[in-house]
């Protein structure tokens, strides 16, 4: 076999292996990024008539520590700093046991929400409350705790 042809074949083989490795790495990165993507939630109306505006949430997983509302985290869409410690969720370092109804998990904190109807236009949005427009009025949610 011609030595030049042999070297060319070896070089092409080496280049193909390198390109295959780069392509495989690229695929791993792309697929792993989509696993950590935030999820868009469409707006909807609850059975009691409350209108929920569309919003983004972190992808579901087995911990509350990466939720936007978790204490110290910042919601990248609103700039709001999380204050929820998820005291009834076992994945939280603040876990204190089940709630008064014996429930464990990160959805039990919703019972601490209080709603008040206020005139539209006088609603102020701050870190301690959020105003949601509903027709001619808006609902302000105060998060306790």
C-alpha cells in the first residue's frame, strides 16, 4: 500500500472519530438542557371563578430547592425573591413534619393564601402581595408565613 494513501486514511479515520465525539457531546448538552427548561403554564379559570394568569414555573423534579418561590431564589421572569420555606415538604431543609391535616408535600402551603377584592387601578404589586386583574376588580393575594 502506498504510504501517503495509508497516512491519509489514518488521518481521515482520526478526524471522523473526533467529529463523532464532538457530535455526541453536542447531543448530550442539547438534550440535558431541555430537561432543565422552565415550563409555560397557560392561563385558566378555576371552578370558583378565579382567573389565573399565564406564568412560568421551574420543571417538576424531586426537590423544592430549585423552585422560583423557594426561600432565597429569584424568579427570572418577575425578579421576585422567593420566601417560601416549604416546611411540610421532606425535600426542604426547613421540613417540620406534616401540616395540621397530616399532609406532606410542597402544595400544602397554599392554604396560607388570603384573597381580598380591591378596585382595579389601586392595586400595588410588591414582594408581599400580588394583584391579579379580574374584570373591573382585582384580587390581591397575601402570602403569610
